[in-house]
């Protein structure tokens, strides 16, 4: 066994909740995850075949397609224990640590998209680490409190580097043996509005609610069973949204602000034989919209992103947008509405 003590450098804290009881603590117990760094943690794989990882330069347009193809990840060393602590209300909580290399952390700090991916990987790594105890955490509602570390002192970690590497490879093996239509979580999220984090101070980091598919009310209507959405906006520009009210209008103190549309996206990888036109990906988009034709899709080929929003005026347009990363070689988008389904189908080629 090759082990070495490291002292993690704190960066941020994730706060989520248990979705299953563990160690005598009930569902809903808070779990704090210290996300730290240390330069002894392995680097991600090289972005190019002929450049060592330590010489890689941050390029999100290269990283995101590799992430989607399961060809790039950030190695995460997880704490060997779940520590008991208390939240600010005095209730029992759990604390643990995730440690990555300094270089990818610096990239995450300048890229919101990559930070969202890292957060999801932290949740997955911890659930895998404590799989025998059935640790299940909430990936959807979490927050980032205004603290860099939960606990009195930064905990040294004695890491079995060989064991962690074997564990990572086994985790990857399990992921690659999933069926080809297994949903892959692609990361956007909204800030959790829980009772301890109603503070809107700008110093607090905002997290995003993972866009993983959740049940929503099925749309009603007497239209055809399957229809292609022709009246939906699918453009290759990204115009500025029109404001419904005059910028000079005075807002009544009693006027309520418009809510944010809660979007959920499930991504399914497709093989060439799955569709006649050989689409690569299927996005299943669901939300609390009752009319699926109220989605607005805006394709930007230059940035390889799909802007997903809504034309429904009862939602705040500026807060209801998701910039979804696409493969850099995306050629075609096709939107299909199946009335019996609660989601909108978007095929990507």
C-alpha cells in the first residue's frame, strides 16, 4: 500500500441533505462537503495526445465534448470518514471532504459550467465511496454557504493512492457498462432555497439545481399524438430578450416578481443505428410549462451551445435560460413533441 498524508487547502463548501438514512441519522439530515485541493492529487487526463496534462491550457470548448464522451474527468480523492458535526441550528449533521488537484480547481473557479460538473462528480464520488452504507444525497437542491471549510480545523488525510486509483477505475468501468440509453446528468442547477440560506448577499456563491429529469404534469390537448414543433423559435442568433414592460416604468411595491422557469434536462446518448438520420444525442426537456410549444430554443453554432428558455410571459425570461453545451461538430437540431410524454424531444446531430 502506498499512502501519504496530505493537508487539503479549503476552497468552498457544498451543503446538501440525505435522501436515505445513514448511521442513525434520518432523511433530511444536512451533509456538508468541503471541496479542497492539494497538488499531490492526480491531474485529469491530457486534453491532447501529445501534451502532458501539466501543460494543458484551459479550453472549455475542448473539455465539454470530452466530458460528454466520458473521455475526461477530474480525479477526486474522498475523505475516508463521515464526521459528525452540527449545523448552525444545533442539529446533528455530517461533514466530509473531496480533494482535487489545484489546476482543475482554478479552471472550475473561472468556468461556471465546469464547476457545475465538478459538484455533480463530488456527489457521485461520495455515494460511490460509501456505497456499502447506502449514502444517497440530494443532487438537485444544494447550496454553497459563505464559508470555505466546515469544521474547526482542516483535517489531514492519509490517502492510499493506489486504492483511490483502483476505485476510480472501477467506478469508470461501472459507468461504461451502463446501457447505451442510460441518462447522463448534464449540469445546470438552481440555487436551493432552504430555510438556512434565504440570505441574498452577493458574497454568497450561488449553486445551480441539477437538470436531471423529474416527473412533471403531462400536457393536455387534443392534437395529434406525435407532432414536430414548427412554430417554435430555433434560430442561430442570440437576440436580446424584449422586456414586457417599459424600463422607465415604476414597479409597484406590491407587484410580485415573475418566477423562474424550472427546467429539467435528461441526456441520452444515441448510437448510429438508433435513428435513420444518425442523431448523436437526445435531449428530453421537461418543466412546469403546460404548453410545450412555449419553449424557445436558440442555437449558437459559434459557441456550440443551445439556449433553452420560454416565450411564456408569466416567467422571468432573464432567469429562465439555460445555456446547454453541445458537441462542437453539431450540424442539426430537430424538435419532436409526443403528446403522451411529459417532455419535449430534441434530437442533435
